[in-house]
């Protein structure tokens, strides 16, 4: 039984770079306008205009890896939101509805917006593969960091808080210690393009 569970987890929780081209650090991040679960529109351009940095996080309601980061994502938002960093979650999974996102956001006390990426167009534009996967963008629209939040699903085993380290450096006017890290999690369940 234990082997079966491990096989199921391995088939669900994957870390890979697929065929989709990922936006690279230094390139301009794709712009977007998406709606929150309550119908309110959010645009990358307006968030960039009003903040020092924007963190885009591709997340999921069902992925055990993404859900393992719920408290950490909210804590990062509360810490860095006060410093002029906007956070936005994007859900691109085809089987996760707006209603699922609303219930999940309320259940986990998210105070950052979680937007629905219908037909995974924004995930495709960014080249996002897994949940959670993060992108840090400056007011010029340039991508400055791409990758994981930290290096362990288990909060007690984290040794490298990669996203926080990147934000701290960028807010101090410095280059992040690492501009790219390998994101890990569940694959984004995409709608196949027409």
C-alpha cells in the first residue's frame, strides 16, 4: 500500500521543464487582466504602477504541494505587502472552478487576490509548469526572479527561503542571490489548445 501511495504521489507531484517556453529572467513578463473569484478585475499593469514589485504565484486548490505552502504564501504577503510588494495568486487548472477558488481562498484566509486563468492562457504565456511557481516582476515589467518559494515542502526542513531572499535583495537595490530556482509541485492541468 505504501508503494502505491508513493507511485500516486510521484505521478501527481512532478518537477520538470516541459515543452512550453518559459519567460526568462530579464525579459518583459507577459501582461494580463484576470478576474478574482468575486468578479473584480486585476491587471498586472495597475499592480506594477502602484507597487515596488509584483509576485505572481501559480497555485492550486487541490495540489498537496501548493496547499502545503498556503500559510507560507499568506505570511509572505503579510510581510512584504507592507514593503510595497503586491502578491497575486493565479489558478490555471482546468478542473478548478471559480467557486472552488473562492471556497479555498476563504478556507485558508488568503488576503491576496486569487485570479482564474481560464484556458491557462497566462500560465502558457509565462511557461508556468507547476503549483506553486513564482515570478517577481519590477515596475518596468522585467522578470527578476523565477522559481520556487523555498527548498522544502516541509516547513521545518527549509534551508533556503529563495523567494524571500530575492525580495529582500531587490528591495535593497541588490541582485538576488539566485535569480532562478527549480520550482516543484503538481503539474498545471491544462486545457488543450484548439
